[in-house]
C-alpha cells in the first residue's frame, strides 16, 4: 500500500512538473515584433504596397498573452485608388493602474475615393456601366462617375477605468479634419499612343450631382472639422483579447460632435465568444458573434462624418463604413451611408494546427462567417426622394454610340422602395503569432445583388473582425 501511495505521489509530481513545463512553454517575455509587407489587394483600392506591424512588450510574462504595451503602425500606398495612409497607435491596460489607455494618429489621402450615394440599396445607378470605377470616355470627356477626393487627419485618445472586476467606465476625445473635393489625379491619356493628357469631367460625377440637388450642402462639400466626445460603459470577461476562446465583450456609449454640425450617436455592441468542447489538438473551436447598433439620436451627421463607425478601442486602422472588413463583408467600401444601422456577424473559428518556429508560437485557423445588416434610419432621403433620375446622365442617350451600347440604360439615381436588409457570407484564414499578431485573409460574397456586391471581395489585413 505504501509503495502504491509512493508511486501515485511520484506520478502526481511528474504530471505537475510536466504541466508547469507546458505552462512555461506558453509564456512570452520581453519584446516581440511583428513586421510584414502590406502586399494585399482589394477590389476598391487595388494592390497595397508598404509595411505594417505590431510591437509588444510582455515584461516578465506575468500578463501573457496580454502585453503590457502594444504599438501598432502602418505606412502604405494603393495602386488603384492611389490612397496613401500612415498610422501609429498605442494601447495598454498597465500604463496607469486600473485604467486602459488607447491613442492613435492617422493620416489618409484618397485622390480617387469612391462615393456610392446614400442609404445603400436605395442608390441604384447603372452598375453595369459604373460599378468597377472604370474610366469611360463619353462625348469626348473622361468620366469616373463615382469619383471624388478626400483627405483625413485623425487623432484619438480613449481611457477606460475600473468599476468592478469586469465592468469599466469609458471616455474619450476624437479629433477629425477632412478636406473633400473633386478627384485629384495626374490625368489620363485618351489612348495608349497619345502624348497628351486629358482630365476627368468632374461635373459628371455623383458627388457633383448630390451637391447640385442639395443632398450635400455647400458648407460641408469641402469637408470640415469635428471634435467628438464619448462616454459609456464596457463589460469584458474575455480570456484573451486578440482572439478570445470564451467570454463577453459589450459596450454601450454616447458619441457626439461639439463643433459645427453637432450630433449625438448611440452605440451598442455585444460580442460573445463560446468555447465548443470538441478538444482538437490545436485548440477548441470557438463560435463568435457580434450584435451591433449605431444611430444618430440628435442632430444630423455632416456628410464628411457619415461613414464613421465610432469605437472605444481601435482594432483596425480605419473604423468606418458599412461595408468593407469592419462591418458587413462582401460589400464595397463605405457602400452603405446611413444615420442608423443594426448588424450581426456570426463566425466559427477553428484552429487547424499550432507550431513553434524561430522561438515564436503560431497557429493557423479557419473562420467561415455570415454577416447581415439593416438600415434603421436613412440619411437625407427627403431630398433624394425628390430626384429619382439624373437628367445629365439621361441626356447621354442623345449620343448615338452611347445609346447603342446601353439600350436598357435609364440613369436611375435613387429608389426608396429597395429593401434595407443586406446579407453576405464567406470564409477567412488566420495565421497568429503569440496569440496576438494575427494576419487575416477573408473572402466574401454579398447576396443582395450586383448593385451591392463587390465581387470578388477580398479583405487582407490583421486581427479578427471583432
């Protein structure tokens, strides 16, 4: 009996040592760097060239996989839209005891930004002609119907403080400066043999047409400045922030502009991560979903801020647009501009394999997903309802060559009877280093129809969507 007890004690000690060894093996200390070229592609912006990365500091490893300090950065250029952007962000839960600090600076220059109109499906121009941002030569002029330009400078600073173990108060200040206008391009050659450059006809654009009809007002058409203040509550029980295995992350707060064109938005986000106990060697699968609602409850959002999606903690460089990788995947960037939208994201996260390489810990995961959204409050539809067709585009039918190639062309500009419900589905592939630096590639298709879908939609970046 004594021998049996001794054997059990020795076995227990061995298992304890093994468990401790496994635990130590999963601990990361000191600094960790993740740097990658931004060799990505999207249907809206083309190929992206540049670099991005994260810098993590874990100290003695007691907080791993959460870092003590995290610095994110990016510098890049897009070949199709000529977009240039620079980004620098800092995030820490340990800089100030019992408080979280999140701050960032962003610069974006979009000389060929695409403006698709207001209220998503209700904006129903001739997508067979215009949807690919092609340059069309009509009556001797080069036309990019959805083209305009914008330049943004943004500075954010947000703080969270502890109320209880899992409940925090949150407050922040966000500064924005926008400069909007017609397209800024170096010009295009009429044909490959020409030595002369012609320029886009900026009067034949949707942006110019919206200004003419008053949907974009004179005092906002060139941009403006906003100073947003936000305050609310955050409930967080996640085990790991970058890719939780379990827990809830919920936020409810108010976000308002105190400068010219004041407004107040209500924002509610509920995210739930559910461990599925199948016990795959690489890790249990996780079912994750997000339910979200954002709506202007007082005032009216100016045109230069309507695409913004307020967030307390930035997970990606750009937090804007219903459409793109932030909200409803499978749509064109900022395809739905509205005063209110409710949306849901559901996805299954399955780790396929994990391994160690160059003293770093990696895993590869697959995430099939389904996204859906509904417009809860339209934007300036009272103005748009008065203009169903664009007379300038209709006049193009007087051009015999144009009329011959566009027999069914009717230049409809707005249809308020279109459905406000949009949904899409797809799948993504993730490669994670040290459970924090996550490279993401996602593919999606919108099932609404060709006037909403961006096929093929490819989103390549960092982090899970939520």
